[in-house]
């Protein structure tokens, strides 16, 4: 029962934080709140038994991402959104409502939260749970699946990170800000 | 030489010529030498082929099969032979003329001009010899593209505008309607190969057949049926040899030729006749004949008047095709040749006038006749041939068309034919009459004006003579037309 | 070797990427990339051959049997797409050498080629995999690297375009992820073949429908399907020439492949036609062809014009898919191939112009046709192919598309396809007119023809355009085979 | 050298306690990890007495006991103020206090202790003084008496 | 921040512990939550903390950009290389079973190496990214 | 008892979150976030005993760590406005 | 009621997604868009993990005496997805930095005004 | 048993301290005074709760990890508090101060 209480409370906090992030215009505050958001969602992962995910989300979302965002606003020196808070953009709102409705519609059929009879729990997953130790000798099933059964995904994942590194180096890897005047040739009045 | 080789040679020779022309671009004399040699060779080849064809030999060539069931292939049949003959013979004349014309006016980009010209001829040959709608369409489009630089030759704003109209209508109708027609044909009949008796016969509901025919009729924009005739007057911005090529030899004839081919080998004359496929459409041709003539009367620009005259004359051929009776088809086929010779004469004359006097308007021609007798003499002959008076070749085609109409019993069409002949008289004859008998507005004597350069005169003389000759010896063309129409 | 063919195709470029990243400046990274792409093109060719002759290849990564492990599953469809991707890459690289040296600062070149290889490997990974989540991972590899590569364009708009693409692309990928999640919730598997087995039993569920919709929208974003195409014109316009060439002729193709795969293999037959998806595809195709073509006409930047044209061409493929018939899918696959050829050639030619004069706006290129005849020739022939003039590859595509439309009695589509060709004629006409019929501007009078190293790859593609226009046996044969392999059946 | 070794032992203990596995492989990895850490520390130049205050070990328990008491006191104080909050129960102050400690470590521990203890937060720490924000005057006064300064283990370093 | 003594000292104390903890996470992914990725991030974080407190230049002296770039490549290559080795040993790609005599041992070794690769790569890339951001705009 | 503790922590979290949302100064937010992080660490620690999974303590440890680094980063940014200057010039 | 409790997780996750999504498509500040994107992604992760949970289950680490485990597969997927997310964020932020350098602003409107396009 | 009771007390007390501290950050008027609420209660709350848990854990790895968390919090929490106050001071945020008691709200 306490699980559910924690679960629901945290989710509510998440929702409040998210709304606040949408509404607030001070970027610094937004990033702070994003840190909270990450922590909260990581805690949600803990509550929902996804310990590895929680581990990673905390380290990445609340750690690296936040630090990078801070670095960005330090570099851009813009700490406030220019767009007025009160303005509601109707078209995006409509799109979002539509998407949300579609998703809610999609969840109507979905097995209830925690249902052990859900199809997702019945097909591939039990195999991993049963065979992980005999086949790989690794008690942490997530590691077994991650590194062995779906090791290729993880290889891809490492390459994703590597790509990000290459990309960041390409973009802002130069130690000094470039001041090449000719870079914007003819670009000013491009229609 | 084997038949296939001959065929291939006819197609490739102009292309080789084009390459040679580009290669020799820096030396005008060599370049024009190459042009003339190629043109002569092609003319000789075409005549040889015609001779052997009439002797009963089969000419066929398979190149490739891009899509299963649809090949790029060539096969010569009577109608194509006729067209090729006209194109091949007139190219050399036009070349001679063009050399004089271009030199006389000191035009820019002559190399491009001659090269594109040669490519256009190659394409026209491809159209003529094609064995199926696909191949025909391929060369039909290539023809449009290769003539675009010719139309827009001068590079002025007007020329480009003309070129744009030219391209957009021709490509537009062909891709929008013609291609659709081909696709539907393929879809319905499972074949687009030209066949005696038509591939569609019996496979298509007559009501739909009418629609499909309409697709072809309008889709073949080169046939310049109203309302898709605008490109032709617009293309008048081109230099005169080009106009000659467009209106007499390659482009428009390729259009009506295609129409005839579709009529005869895709639909089949019998199918059309027995199901009255073209019943309503025929009036489009009739209307075009009359309206174009009327518009022609109102034009003061000589070339524009000739252009509308062409529009009107092309519809004779369309009309003949849609009659689908044997005489009608013979008339239509022969008109391809007859009109070609006559109209090219007229254009040559118009060009000669321009080269010699820099005049483009009919109203300025008063009294010129005495200064340029040969030119206006040729013009008169061409005009008479177009009107259809003996002793000129144009008479034959009108005769057979008339016969065709009588066979179907649609006498109103006959009236149209008569009326249009009268209109022809009304818009063509005043021109030489003005030139010979009127005094120029200012009363000048044009002593300073001389005839155009010799090569131009030579070309005019050749074609006007041919007009007369064709009255007396229409045989080769008649034979081919007769064969095409399914005669013995 | 033979056994690991389909795997090596992905792993070789993947491994080469980090190597290229640490190589010293100079031409070595380029050489590595060239070798890798050539090797991949060869392997892809072998793979296609193997698949055509011996049937489907299944490769179990990590030695775990699917659906527990990840599987590479190659049939004619992905073998064909893999060949297109690696072939185009192999042709692009010789072209890249000079173009990149001109457009990218020296010290970034090793990283550039590394990112290029990653993008390449990502695209191949998407193509080869038989696991829907593995697909997502490789999708991200290719996407991330392409964002970076696009941002390297010389004008500052390259940055905003890349950003825009990043946002749209990530939204797309996330939508895809949502869709996969929903489907997983009801099937418990991620393997495509396994999904295909299990989906018929649950295909009536709302969750599955929503998941399907999200996957489709996600990939429609990646594919730049109208009206989700907004990122594409900018991205293609401002990216470095080489990247435009590469992405235009591969990235959207791969996205299209994924759509086809999911529509016809993963989801049961008839699912597409039972949902509004098929109609939406047709609708979007029609709208895309018309509006993007019209937009293209009004562009003054040639690259942008071609980019809009790409959106229109994607519309054609969408039409083909939307017909949901064997013929339609065949047509879409044929066009997928042909469009890669024609857009590759066109963007290469435009890149050659940029190489010489640094820009490609209409007013910059006036009269260049006479200074750069070979480049001009490539643009003309590429343009004709785009229009669909017979004798070029484009015609074959149009031919099959119209036939497919006729088969469905979809008259409006027929009209739209042909209208699209006409509009293509108008916009290509504009380019050609500017190149050739405008007098040479003073600055352009000294311009020389592009170097051989740029021209040769361009003309290889140009000739391919003509070759596959005259002999479509290979394309059509493979495409039909592919449509069969996908299991598309007529309505 | 001795310091390095000592620190190595310390880190090894740390590893073992974290790990709880005693298989040879993991022990080996642990050793490697410790070696790597030491290497990195050397590279970062942070391996010195400050980072490894083993010399204070003997005095630490007493200190912790003291500080814990202070913390509890502080909390009781703050809690009281919070719960009885009427808007008048605090009187924030800024005070400056001379530092008796001579080493950085000592000063830091002292400053942190100030923060932990009743109603005071160290705001600024410089070489010889610390600026403290106090919640109430009593707290500030309390600090000035220097009781805590005595408790902070400093003499070991001072020799 | 370097002048802030409290932070300096605390960081000095904490950083080695974080490093050991990161390595613990790296090698105990088999038994509990964690693994290469998390370890890489935590290790990276420790260096980031160092950079924050002791200055970016100091941190870059510890890990120069060339070394980081090499490490990143090394990490991914280690992972991919394990796959290549299995290919040589007649296995499928990443089929660790062939790495040792028994399946369990093979899997174990494979997973260990692979996770190590992940850790190195992630660590290096995280630092590359952070240094790039932090160093941008330096006068 | 774990339940009581976790509920208390949840209540605390809510209050702290409110402070983080309301501000008013940046420093208030940072302080709130710092406190939020600490409380989350405690929550996870408690939860680890509540559910009997002591592996979660590792996670709590990581949270504490990240929280610290995050706060340091924020502070650094607030103090210097960037991440690269050594700070010596600001020394008082 | 059971239905609502059983789907509460999903719905909140959807709500969060939509909040993120809305931020991405409606806000003009480039950094905020990235944050919105992050929220969107994290919420998707929540959705996934919600699916993996089994009532009364334990984290998927084999321990003696525990029979029911949560589904490990979504965990693995989300681990990968988190990495992808951070990679995207890093790249996006790097782009923002460059855009700021090139345009002097990180507001979309302002950028449009400067370019008259996009 | 006693251990249980002790840890019970610790946990509940810790929780309460936390709640009160959280109330404090709403009640106190300015940033610096709120710092007292966070800085001090945070620490005690952590100490008590971790102590409670540690008692439950007995001597085990878990206890060690709790100790580690404890160490971490105790090291970092005041540091962060101090650094924050420091930063606020440098950032120009003036504390509301008064020298005479009873006029806290000025």
C-alpha cells in the first residue's frame, strides 16, 4: 500500500514540477526544476523496481544533463525566456491534446499497472529471468540482458554516446571561440 | 548492309553529326561542311531505306527492354517511312537554307544551333521508326527537349518566354495526357506495340475508347489542336530555319504522325469506324481548322500568320485521322508530306524576306515583289499548294480528305473543308499580291534591296519545285500512304 | 566470412569510425572511409546476391536465438536498401575528398569522416536489423551524426537547420519509442518476425492501434512525409554538399524502408487497409507532391529547390505505399532506388557548382552552364529523370506508380502524379534556364569546370540514371521480389 | 610514499566494504581499481595530508560526539523558532569571528561545524576570519566565546 | 571557486572515494545495479567535480583532450573488438561463450570486457562533452 | 516505522518543492533543490529497507553524490558565471 | 477505481509527456525546447518502466527466496534510451551554444527575424 | 527489541525534524534565515534517519553503505550550505539583519 502512496505522491510531484517548468520563464529556475524532475523520476524508477534505470537516470538526468544545461546558459548568458508566460499557443495545445488523447485511448486496453498476467510479462521476459543465471552466470538480469542477450543494442548505445562526443567536438570542440568573419557569407538575407 | 544496320545508322548518323558539329565548333566552314555531309548522308540513307522498304524488306531493330513487356524497339512501316522520308529530305534543304540564314544574320551560338538541329532530326527519325508507343514517346519527348534550345535560341526575354510556353505546353500535354493515354493503353491492352488493326480493338468499351482517344488527341500537343496550339505561334520567336523545322518538318509532323499512328495501330481504323469512337472529337479538328484560319487572317506578322496557318493545316491531318476511313487516312498521311513541302517553302520565303529587308510585318511588304521576285514567286507556289490548287501537290491530300469525308457522309465537314480552302486563299494570297502589285507606302522603289543569299534562294527553289513535282509524281508518297491506310 | 556477411556490413563502418576519429589530419581519414564504404558496397552486393539466390538470411547476434537475442534478418527488401545506401556512400566518397577539404576546416576532417561513417553505419544498422528496438538505437546513431554533419554547413543557417532537425528528429524517434512500447505492452516481444506472429492475435486492441499510429508518425517525421517535412528543406539546403548528397539519397530511403517493413511485414496483412493509414498515406502523398512541387518553383536557392523536390518525391513513394498493393509497393521501392540515383546526381552537380563559386542561388549561377558544361549536363539529365522523361530512371518510377494507381482506379492520384511531373518540369526548367540561357555574369566568366574528382562520381550516377531508365530489369525484378518478400498482397 | 601506501590500504578497505565479494577476480579488480585511483590522485595532485586526515583519527570520535551534541542543540533551537514563529522570534545578524586554527583543514572543519551548530551559518571563510550569519544574537554571542574553536581538533597539525 | 577552502578540502576528500565507488559500480554490475555506463558517468562526474573546484585547466591537465579522444575510441573499440574476437573464435558476433572453455566463464569474461569498454568510452565522452562546454568562450 | 518515516519525507518533499517553485531568489531555489536531493536520498534509503532491497543503498549513495556535484556546479555558475575561469581574480 | 489506480501511472506519464511535448513545440527559447524534449523522453521512460512493473515483484536481480521479478527487458531498453537522451541533449545544447555565437540570441523569433526564413 | 524501538524513535524523530525544517523554509523571511532551517534540520534529519536504518541493518555491508551515505551527507550538506550562502553574499543578496532582538521583521 505504501508503494502506491509513494508512487502516486511522487507522480503528482512530477506533474507539478512539469507544469512549473512549462510556466516559468527563468531558465536558471527551469534547469533547477529539471534537476528535481530527474530526481523524482529516478525515484519513481526505484519505486517501480527499475534500479539500474534509476541509477542511470540520476547520474545522467540530474547530473550530466543538468550540468550541461547550466554550462549552456552560462555561455548564452540568457537567463530569461523572452516569450511571455501568459501566452498560450493554441495550435501546439491542440496538437498536444490530440496526441495525449490518442495515448490515453491507447492505454484503455493496456493491462493494469503491475499486472503479472500482462502479455509483456509472459513472453520473452520470463526466459531472461529463468535462464539468466544458468546461461550467463550473472544474477543481475538487467546486466545479463544488456551485455549479453541484447549486447548489440548496448554496442549501439556506446556508439550513440561516441557519436555525441564526436558531434560535440565538431561543434564546439575548438578551445577558443572562433571569430571567422567570412562564415556567414550571403547568409543574412536568405529567403 | 543489313536492314537493322541501316535503321540504326539513320538514327545515329545525325547524332554523330551533332558530335562532329560540336567538335568542329570553332571552324564555321568545317562545321557547316559536317552538317551538310551528314544531312546528305541521311537523305541518301532514307531514300535507300524507302526503296528497299517498298521492295518488301522488313526493317526492325530491338534495343532493350526497360520494363518487362515494354521495349525500346524500332520497326519501319509505311507511315513511318513516309514521315522519315519527308524529314530526311527536307533536312538537307533546311540545312542549306539555315547556313545562309545564320550567316546572313550573323547569329550567335551557331554551333549549338546546328548541333541541336541534328539531334532533333535524329529524334524525328526515332519517332518515325518506333515500334511501340513507348519508344515513340521517348523520342517524342527528346524531340521537344532538343528543339527547346532552338526556340529559345536568341536568348532574349521574348525568346525565353516563347521557349517556356513551347516547353510547358509540349511537355505538359505529353506527360499529363499522352503518357496517361499510353499507361491506360498498357493497362487495358497489356501491350503498347503498334499493330495492324490496333491493340485496343475489342478490349475497350467504346465509350471509354472515346475518352482515351481524346487523351491522345489532346495529349499529342505537337499536333497543335486547339486549345493546345499556343506553343506554335509562341515558338515563332525562333529563327526562321527553326520555324521551318518546327512547322514543316520535325515537330508538328511528329505530332500528327503520332496521332495517325495511334489511330491506325493502337485503335485501328475499323475499331474507330465501327464504334464511332471519334464522333464528337472530329468537331474539335473541324473547329480548329476554321478558327485557326480566321485568326491567321487577323495576323499582320508574317510568321504568326503562317503559324496559325499551320495550326489549321495540321487539323486537316487530325481530321483525316479521325475519319478513319481509308481515303481519309491516305489524305491525312499525304498531307504530312504535302504540307511539309509547301509550308517549308513559305517559311523559307518569310526568312528570306527578313534576311534581305529585316521586315516581319505583312503590311510592310508592299512592292517588295519586284525587288525579290524569286522569293515571292516561291511564296506564291507554296501558298497555292497549301490552298490545294493544281498543279501543286497540296491538291492530292485535300482530294483524298474530301473523298474520306464523302465516304462517311458527313457533308458538313466537307463544307468546312471548302470554307477553309477559301480562307486559305484569303489569308495567303494577298501577301504575294501586295508584294507584286501594291506600291509601298512611301512610294520607295527598294532599289537597295536585293534577293537573299544564294543558299537561301537555292533552298526555296528546291522546295517550291518539289511542290510542283509532287503534283505530277505523288507516287512514292501515295504508295506509302496507301500502305499505311491498309490498302494493297 | 560468408556467414557473417550481413553483420560485417554494419560492424566494419562502426569500427572504422573511432579509428577515423583519432587519425591525424590529412587524407588518411578519407582513405579509410573510402575503403570502408567500398568494402561495404561490395558486401552489400554479395548479400543481395546471396539473398536472391539462397533466401532469407538470419543472423543471431551474440549467438542468442531470437526473440531473446537480437536478430539480423535480411530479405530482398533490406538487402536492396543496404545496397543502395552503401553504393551511394561508396560513390559519394571520391566526391567528398575535394568538396570536404573546401568546406570543412582541416582539423575537423578526421572527425567529419568519423561522423560520416557513424551515420553510414547507423543507416545500415537500421536496414539490416530484425529487431525493432535495435532499429531505434541505430536510428539514433545515424540521426545524431547527421545533425552534427548538417550543422557543419558554411552558413550559419546550418546551425538552426540542424537544431530544427534535431528537435523534429528526436520527437520522431520518441514517438517511435512510444509506439514500440505500446506494442510491446501487448505482445511482449521486440523481434519483428515474432511480432508478425503475435500481432494478428491482438490487432484489434486500441493499444496496438495507437502504437501503430505513433510508430508511423515517428517515422513520418524522419521520412519528412508531408506535412511533417518542415525540417528537410532547411537541412538539405545548408548542409555541406557531400552531406546533402548522402542524406538526400539514403536517409529518407531508409526511413521509407522501415515504414514499409512495419506496415507490411510486422503488422498483419490487411491491417494497413483496415485502418485509415493507407488513405492517409495517399492523402499525404498527394498533398506533398503538389504543395512541395509548387514550393520548389518559388525557390531561389537551387539546393533548397531540390530539397523541396525531395519532399515531393517522398510523396510519390507515400502514394505507392498507400495503395497497399503489390504493384504500389513495387513502385515505391523502384522509386526509392531511382530517386536515390537522381537526387544523388543532382545534388552532386550542385555541389560541384558550390565548389567553384561557393553558392548556388539563382542569381549566382547565371550562365554557368557554358562554363561548366559537364556539370550542366548532369543537372539536365538528372532533371529529366526527376521529371520522368522516358529513357531515364525517373520514367520507370512514374510508369509503375501510375500503373499502380490505375490498378486502384485512383484517378486523382494518377492526375497528381502526372501534374507532379509537370511541376518538376517547371522548377527544373528554371534552374536550367538560369544556368544556360542567362548571360554569364562577370564574376562567373572565369569559373572553370569542376575537377574530375567531383565530376566522375556525378557522372557515374548520371549514367546510372540513364542505364536504369533503359534497362530496368534489375530494379523492377528486385522491387517485385521485394514486394513479395514483404508479403504484400493485393487488396 | 608512506602516505600513498597508507591511502592505498585505506581505499582497499573501502573497496572491500563496498564490494563484499571475495572472489579472486574481484579482489584483483579491486586492487587494480585502487591502483588506478591512486594514480589519478597523483595526477590530480590531491593526495596529501589534507585529503587523508588519518592523523586526526584518534581525536575524531570525541569531536563527532561533540558536534553531534551541538547539532541536536542547534536543531532544537531552530525547531523551536520555526514552531513558535510569529515573525519576531529571530534577529538575524552578521558577525565576524577570528579563526584560531592555523591550517586550512582546521579552518574548514571549524567553518563547517559553525554551519552545523545552533543558528549560525558560515558565510565567508578567509585566511584568518570567518563571517557568520546568525539567526539570533544569542547564537552569535555563543560563538564568540570560542567554545567550539577549542573542540575542533587542530593541535595535531599544529604540532 | 578554488579559493573556497571548504569546497576544496571536501572535494579532495571525496573525489578518491567517488573514483573507487565508480570502479566498484563498474565491476559489480553483475551483482547489483550498475555497470559500465553508470560507472563511466560517475567517474566522469568526479573529474567534473575536480574541474569545478580546482579549475578547468587543472582538470584538462589531468586528462588532455588527445588522451580523452583516444580513450573514447579505445572504449568503443574494446566493445566492438570483443565481438571481432568472437568472430575469430568461430562464434557469432558478441557470442561470448566461445571466449572461454565453459559457457559461464565465457559469458563472464565477455560481459566484463564489454562493460569495461562501455565504462571507458562513456567516461571519456562525458569528459569530452563537459570540457567542450566548459572550455567554450575561454578568453 | 519505515512507513511513517517515508510519509514524513514525502511531506517534506512537498513543502520543499513548493519553496523551489516559489523562489523567490535563485538562491532559495538552489537551497531547496539541495534539500530536495538530500531528502530523496533519505527516501530511497528508507525505501530500501521498506522493500528489503539493500542494493538501493548504492543508488542513494549516487544520488547524494550527484546532488553534491549539481549544487557545486550551480554555485560555481552563480559565483563566476562560467565553468572555466579559475576564480583567482575574484579572490577577496 | 481499480481501473483508475491501475492506469494512474500511465496517465500521469502521458500528462508529463504532453507537458514536455507542449514545451518543445510552443516555446521559442532553444534551451527550453531541449528541456522540454528531455521531459518528454523521461516521461516515455516512465511509461516503459510502468509497463515492466509486476505487483509484488522485486528488482530483476536474482536473489535467493524471491520468485517474482519485474520485467528486465524494458529496463534494458530504457537504459539505452537514457543514453540516447543524454547524447541528444548534449548535441542539442552544443548547437544552442553555436547558435548563440552566430546570432547573438537563443530565441526562435529573433533568429527568424535575422534570417527572414526557416 | 530495544534496537527496534531505538530505530523507531530515530526514524520518526528524523521524519519530524525534516517536516519541521520544511515548514521552516516557508516561515522564515529571507534567504539567509532559511538557510538555517535547511542547513541544520537537513543534517539532523539525515543523521536520525540513517541512524535508525543503521540500527536496523546491524553490522553488515548495508550498515557500511549507510555510514558512507551519512559521511557524504555530513561532508557535503554544510559545505553546500556554506557555499550557497557564500555565493549569495557575492551575488549581492543582502541579508535582513538587525542587532536588537524582537525586531526580526524589518
